[in-house]
């Protein structure tokens, strides 16, 4: 493959990687804010077991969505030259 095309594809792939990292960061911030707001507003009315479930749910959601984003990145990297993503 031509070096110019490969360089352009790698540059565009790096931009996509930054977008994925930004999406993961935004995901953690927004969902963390929601969980924090719920737990702080509920105060002592929420038993500690429910707080644990909220935190478990938060961890699962963030973990599953992060794995999904990383799988998309892996797929783009694997097929970017085959499907000509950046042409």
C-alpha cells in the first residue's frame, strides 16, 4: 500500500481513537454524575445494600460500554484498509 495513503489512514485512525476515548470519558462523567446525584439526594433513606447495587450497576454499565467502544476501535483498525474507511 502507498505510504501516503497509509499515513493518512493512520492519522485518521488516531483521530477516531481520540473520539472513542472522549466518548468513554463522557460516559463515565455523565453516568457517574447521575449515580452520585441519586445517592446524594436520597441521603440516609437509601440502605447501604441499595447503594451497593447502584455502584455495581454503574460499574457494569461503564464496563460493558467501554468494552463495546474498544471492540469498535479494534474492528476499525482491523478493517480500515479493506473497507477504505477514510476515502
